[in-house]
C-alpha cells in the first residue's frame, strides 16, 4: 500500500501515524520504482550504490 497522505509536519509526526509503520528491505524488482520515488521526493535523490547491484 502506498500512502497518499502528504501532510507535512513542522515537528515529528504524532505517534498514532507511526504505530502501524512497517519497515522492510526492498525486493530487487522494487529498486527501480524506489529510485524514481527517491529522486522525486527525497532531497538527496537516489543513491543506488548501497543496493549491492
């Protein structure tokens, strides 16, 4: 599931937003999409050298 909630917080988000958060490693077939999202959304962009590819 991809979140569509793009609300920005001036401080840390409320715990209620994070209690169901799940973190896992990407599957190799997800690398391209993750790179696209990182380039678009993250100030550092995509840094694929940490993926072992």
